[in-house]
C-alpha cells in the first residue's frame, strides 16, 4: 500500500511539472502546445489510477 501511494505521489509530481510547462506555453501564446501538455499530464495521472482500480 505504501509503495502505491509513493508511486502515485511521484506520478502526480511529474504531471504537475508537465502542467506547469503547459501553463507557461499558454502564456507565451502557444495554445496547441499547452493543450497537448495538459492532455499529457492528465493521461500520466489517469493511466496508473485506472490500472490501480482495475487490478484491485
């Protein structure tokens, strides 16, 4: 259980870093890159959660 929580914290940290790049890209006027970064960050968090739910 502790390992799963630790892994999710690392994944969320990586997703937050990716989302912060998306926010920076949005402020620079790069909407397409920003939306792609937000989608990537969401998928990075959603994939382990779905595997965790279906494996239980």
